[in-house]
């Protein structure tokens, strides 16, 4: 059981980092613009480049670690992933607590910073920690058997679900309350009757 849990957690984190890298590389200006709009970090272009490079480096190194069955390298990648994803969750919480809820900059589509973005980052950081604890039992990709098939199917499913979670849970109509036209407030008062 630990083998499946650790493997699914590790593969999900690595696949998500690969997807994030691909999304950011397809439209790198999106992250830079979001960071600039948040007005929290200095040099948004440099920070965006560092974030994209970190995601790509962790994902690529993690794939190499899996294929070479290098436990020490995988541990380093999972520690880095947990830290990076934990920073994402903390940054999102800071933005929400200060009312700076513009675009999250986390994908090619315009998606606002919501609690679901923070929850996704926190869940992924937790998965990285689970994979770290169980890193010795992660199934390498060259072990072609039914266990690897189950792990890959589960990891792809969880990656897709987690990646689309913020967009799926976002309701643009819930953020803007509208009043019907000619809306009037009627105040009713109770007066004492003569007795």
C-alpha cells in the first residue's frame, strides 16, 4: 500500500510541475503580468523567470531521478517541490488576506486568485511531503507491470483533477452581486396606535 501511495503522490507532483512548466512556457507573460498586478514582489519578470525555471528544473530532475532509480536525487526533488508548492500556497494566502485577488498567473487562461488556487498548492505540497516520506518505495517507470499502470493512471487522473480544480470551482457570477433595476429600499415602521 505504501508503494502505491508514495508512487501516486510522487508522480502526481512531478506531472503537475511538468504541466505548470508547459503552461507557463506557452505564455510566459501571463505570470509576469499577474505578479506585477499583485504589487507584492519586486522585479516581477525576474521572479516569473525564476518560478518557471524552478518548476522545469524540478520536473526534469524528478523524471531523471525516476528513470535512474536515484533515491537521493528524488528526495532532493520532492523537498524542492514541497518548498516551492508551499511558497505558492503561502503567497496565495497572503494575496487573499490583503485583498489583492487579481489573476493567479498559474495557467494560460485568466483565472483569479481564489481559495481553490491556494488549496491546490497546499494539496500538492502535502502530496510532495507524502512522497518524500515514502520515497524509498516509489515505483520506477522502467518496471512495466500492473502496479506501474495503476500508479500512472491514478497520477494522470489526480493531476488533471487538481490542475482544473480552481477553474472548475470558479463561479464568475458569484463575485458580482447585482441589483435589479429601480431597486428601492422600503422602510416600514411600526407606530403606536392611540389607545
